[in-house]
C-alpha cells in the first residue's frame, strides 16, 4: 500500500475534530430537546396533587446515546457511505436477484398457506393461538386493508385518510345484522361489502372535485364523523361500550365449540380452540387473496387502466372521453368493498367491536402501509404490512428487555412510538416506498418495468 | 353521406369572458369535412380558449357550437335542437351535437371530438401501448360489460382487447414508435411524445381532431415529419383537423383554410394564400397598427 | 339572550386559541404546500412544557406572583416548543422537500403519532390537572337568575392573543423575514435566485408557527387546567378547519376562521347537542372544503388546461 499523502492525514485529523464538535452540539441539542419531557415527569402524589419528579439519569443516558450515535456516524458510517458513492454501481443484474424476483412471490404464498401448521408444529397447540391469531391474522387483516386502499391511493391516486370508516361500516353491518336477524356470516360478508361500497359512493360523491391534500382532509373528516356517530348513536351502536356477543363464523354451518355437533367432534378430533383460529386464518388469507386477485384482474381491464391514467393525468383522461367522476367513484367503491369484507371478518373474529377500533390512527396506519410499501405495488404493501404490523406485534414479546430496563419495563407501550418513528424514517429513506416501480398491464413484445420517477403521484 | 368540403363544425358568435377580460369576442367560423382548418394568431389571441370551448373544458359565455355526424342534412334540425335545450338530436341523415352544452368527456365520448394539448399531456408512467389502450376506454368498457364480465374473463372481452391492441399497434407503427411500444411514454423524446399524443387522440375514433400547437418545440425535421403525419391522417382517413398553430410556415404548407385571431377577434378567414397577404394579419403579427405596416415591412426588408 | 352572550364570550376565547394554532397550519401550508399534520401535537407538547415550567416555578421555586409566573411559563414554552418544531422540520420534512408528493404528509402523520406516544410514554397516559391559576370574574349582566360573566382568565387570553397577533403581524408585514416568507410562498425557486435563504426562511416559519402554538398551549392549560397526551388531535383538526375556513394561506383568515370555529362549537353545544359538537366542527371542515375550497379570504384556484 502506498503511503498516504500528508494532507489526507491532516484532513482526517480535521474531520475528527469536526466530528467531535458535531457530536457535542448534537448532544446539547438533544439535552435541550428532551429536558422538559424526559428530565421532568409529572406525577400525581398521594394527596392527588400534581408534582414533579426528575429523571436526570435517564435524560443524560439518552443525550449520551444520541451524541455517541452522531459521533459513530461521522467517524464510521459517513466515510464508508461516501466511499460507496464513489464506487461505480454494478449494473449487471445478478442471477441471484433474478432468481429471487421470480420465486419470492410463490414462496411467500406457499409460506402463508402452510404457516398455521408450521406454528402448531413448532410451538404445539398451546402456544399456537397467539402466533396464528395475534400475529398471522393481524398481519393479514392489514395486508388486505392495504391492498384494498391501494386501489384508491396507489392506482387511482386519490388520498383517502378516512378508509377506516368503511372498515367500521363493514364491522357494524355484520355485528348488527347478525345479532338482530341471526343471518349467517356467509350471507353477511357480501352484504357488508355492498353496504360499505354504497357508503364509499355516498361519501365519494361530494369529495370528487377536490384535489391534493384537501381530498385527504375531507376524507379524514368523514372518517371521524362516522366514528363520532358510532359513539353517540347509543341506541343503535351502544356507544363507547361497543357491541359484544357477535356470532362467530361457522365452518359452513358447523360451529367451533366443544359440543357433540361441534367441529372437533364431527371430525373426530380432540377439542381445542386452535381449530377456530386456524379456520379464521384461512378465511382472512382467502379474503386477502381475493382482494389481490381482483386487483390484478382490474388493472388489466379498462377500468383499472382508467384508474392509473387518472393518477397520471386527469385532464388527459377527460380529453379521451373518460368519465372521471364514475372512474373515481368505482375506485372508492371497490376499495370500500374490500374494507367492508375485512370489517365483517374483524367483527366475526373478535366477537366484540367498539368505536375504539376505528380511530384515525387506524386510517393513518393503513395509508402508511400503502405509501411505505410503494403506491400501487401489491408486494410492497404486503411487505410493509408485515414489517409495520408484524414488527410492532413482535414488540409485545420482547420480554428479555425487562432484564435490561428493569421489571417495570413494558415493551408494548413503545409500539406506537416506534411505529410513528419508523414511518418518518422510512419516508426519509425511501420517499416513494419500498417498491416504487410499476409493471405495465399489457405489452407488445416485452414487459419492461417502469421506473418510479415517471410514475404519476396522483393529485387527490 | 357527407362529402369532403361539407361543413362539419359550425362556430357561431362564440364569446368567452373571464371576469372583465374578453378572451374570445363574437367569433364565428366553420370547419369542413376532410379539411385541415388552422386557427392562428399571435400569443394571447385566444386560440387555446376557443379550443377549450369546443372540447368542453370551458363553458362559453355565449355562442353556439354545432357539430355534425353523418350527412349535411342534419343541419336542418339546428334551430329545433337549439330551442329544445337538449345536447344532441338524431336525424335521418345522422346526428347533430351542440358542444357548448356538453361536459368535456362527453364531447369526446359522444360527439367524437378528440384533442391534444399545447403542453403535452400523456400518461408518462404508462407505456406507449397503454396510452393508446386508455384512449379506447369507452369501447373496451362496453366490451367488458362495465367491468363485471371482464373480471370473470369472458372470451368476448378478450377478443375486444385483442382488437384494441391491434388498432394501437397500427397507430404505433404509423407514428414510428414500434421499437418503443413497451417503453413508458415519459421516456420518449419530445417529438415522439407529440406524435404519440396525436396517435392517442386518433385511437378515440374521432370525427374531428383538434391539435393545440402540435409543432411547438419541434426541430425542422420533426416538424416536417409532423406535416406528413397530418396529411396522411387527412388523406387516408378523411379526417377533419382543426389546428392551432403559432408558426405560420407550418400552417401555410398543410392547411386548407386559415382563420386568424387577434385579441379574441377574427381578423381574417380564407385560403392560406389570401390570409398571407392580408394587411391586418401582417399588422397583428408584427404588432403594429395597420397604417404602419408598409413602413415596418420596408425596414425589415419584406 | 343571556346564554347567547355567555356563549359568545366563551366562543371567542376558544376561538382565539384555535386561531393561534391555525396560523401555524396556514403559514406552513402557504410556504411549503403541506398540511403539517403534527402541528396539533406540537400544540399539545407545548401545553406539557408549559405545565412542567409552571410546576417548577410554583411548587419548586415557590413563586407567588401568578402574573410573573405566567409570563415566564409563556416564554419558556415558546422557546422550547420552537426548538422542538425546528428539529421536526429539520429531521422529518426537510429531507423530503421536492420529493414524492405524499412523502411529507406521511412523515408528518408519523411524527404526529410519535409525538403523541412520546408524551404518553414519558409523562404517562393520565390527565394532568392543576389548580386554577387565575380566579375571579366580572359579572356583565345578571338577569333571570343567569349571570353572564367574563372571567379574568378569558380576559388574559384575549389580551395575550391580541398582543401576539399585533407582534406577529408586524413580523410578517414589516420585517425582512416576513418579506422572505412571502417571496418563498409565491415562488421558492425565484426567491432562491434573488438571494433569499429558502431553507432558513422555512425553518423560521416552523419556529414562528411553534411559538404561536405554544402561546395557544399555555392559554389552553391555563383555561382548562388540564391536559393529556391525546389533546393534540381534535384541537389540531379544529384549528386546521379554522385555517381552511379562513382561506388557507391567509393569515387574518386563520384568526377569523378560528373565532368562527370557536363560536360554532360553543353555540352548537348550547343550542343543539354537546355530544355532536365535534361532528359539527368536522362537518364545517368538509362543507367548507367541498363548497368553498378557497375559504372566506383565500384566492380562488383556477384549473389550468
């Protein structure tokens, strides 16, 4: 190795001084930033008065960690990153990448199908409910909601921040109709979808003239109005207390219970609640696949192309004789329909629903999943749902952290904190989401992936 | 049936005001079957406003815009249609449309007037082929049973889609983009984007093609190719074209009829040669009063 | 009549608070065209900062002069909130400038979730209530056993809001910073070309927005005497409604919109149904955006073909 030129050594010394100075400044800033809310804690004492505790230790540890991270970034990461930037980027597609691209989807689908058996095989019947229900079903509900909203946001380019309203309509439709009229899940599932899409059209109509952030805000307002009505219309919805005792779905008429005519007895199995969980898992998996399948089909139909054209340029659409009002409404209605399906599934799975499940935070999470995944990309949306929902669900199980932070440490508290932080981080890292390229719906000679820079952002 | 030279579009007393500004003032002209009619004028003359009125993007303050489908006999019902308050009326010879009463998308869907834009409006993230498929939306929508049948993949839709792809392929070939058919439209060079936009408008199967400054930003070679394309469209398809152009040389070469606008008022109307030598037109383009034209011409050596 | 008068007073008070937050929305929207979703939570954070400052002053340092304490709390809350918002802009929004249109919005939503949960985790989920800072009121009218009162704290809110609005108006209309802001609003690229430091101007916009939010936060704490981590969202949306109603981008519009929203809310509670008061606010938002998207004082938006 050739000896380094003197000025390189000198500049590295200067770099280090600068890095240290930056780290100290960052630390100071962090100190000021966290001083009020971390340094002090408001607690209510025995007499019911609000008093202050101090947490200097915690404050200084956080400041030290942040300053240390800044220093490590400047000394270790930044040089490496700038080195990497200088190096020519390999353009030849690696065979591994081709292989992964071709097989990752079939593999993921296969894994989703065998997942319950893998879980039962690994942790046995005892621990399976937690992994299939809390993790598997939870993630799949968000995958389905993400795919449904993807039609509105990703394809048609209309930002809908009130999507959860349609989820709520589906859930309450199922709950009320099942309780009042005793209709079965299999009749109410499509009915809930139809009702939701009806609401989609109803709410969609007035907002269609709006563009950009205004559309987002009005849909948010509608979502909140529906939630507030659910809270205040106590006669119908039982208000905050919610509806309980919602009938659970049956295996085509066979209930999942310990009775003689129950599922386990009929099939000569020993009774365990896991069967119902597995059944629910496959139900939501099938619903999610249905969503994906219909979306793939719709993209290749004129209506789907019109959605994407609408996202690209609405005025051009109108100049081609496309009725943009109807096109937007179909997007709203289709998206809402899948939310309605998911909602009725949700009600049936929980057996209990309340307005708490349909807050703005839910809408925001679903939008986040769609945008983080990459608008329009179904694979991206599924990955984002797995990462964001699955990741935060896993937080519930980080018991080993208690060993580090003491027994009062409750990792679940930090779930939404990290969720919000991750949203910011992923946006800064990849503003267009994980998979931002677009696949053409039709081709003459060869299908070429379209780079993200060209794909429209939508204006609604 | 109609013959070339019959009146296709009749613009009468078109006026468009934006607040106090009169963009188009009492404009009347006609566009004829199988002709290239050019609407020219200096910047800000109101040409694009006229286009936006014809294609339904603006609602004119006053005026009547009649469009004929079928034979010339349909003009008989013009007054009846106007008085009826309806948008269109059938007639033994065909049908008559009043464009000022129709929203933009119906102008294309029913009256079959297609347009392009001054600042190209393609779908940049969709391929060349997809752009042309979107243009055939209404036909395909019908074939897919308004989506319902299409979701289940009925064979009649598959056949309709094949036919649509075939028509798109023909147009892609005609505008010389075969090699780039599967590339995103946003990746094409400027001249190719202009040609694609014209092909896309033609895929809507129009009776009247409205082009808003199709030669803007083209180099001389691309400009010549464009002239050729427009002549082909007129000659091979018998298409009637209404054209806004800024560049006189393009207009003079290919148009059959020229209308000159200045400050929203028609100042000349006739064959290219007649218009070329009109003092008012020259004055408008040079930006001087009529009586100074000779003086200025002498100065610049015309 | 008495009820109406009382609700008028209450509505103007509430509306002043909304107006102060609304200015933050309208300024940020004006300059970078983004709905700063986290602004409501910045307001909530400022109320917590004010709460902690107040507790330090009164229970630790034993300060007895409420007026002085309030003044110090106000300044402390403004300074710290400004730093917080400056940092938020720097970390979550600036890297996304000129990028994909939805990215800043999602980032702001993420920031809103983060702030709310940060306060919940660091300060606990329970409501924080303090004894009333200022007591006493004027009785304006006493008829039919109904006294119309104007409390001292309402007077303080009116006074502080008025003083700050004048200062703020001066800042925007008369100073170099205000000119730079208006230039960036019109055309950021052009402003940069003629030598305006765009990044700094945007940062300062966030700082000013945060300061006004902090005033609102302090007033909110003083008025209600209670604050919780979830108090950012609904006032945030109402303040945004105020900004939209006044015409987004218009500063006087934001204040007038705020007062209108305050009045609508209090009148609705008095004459219709208190349960549905938030529904009324959200409905005003939706109706305004649909039928009067340029608001009362905004510029109309013409579609260009």
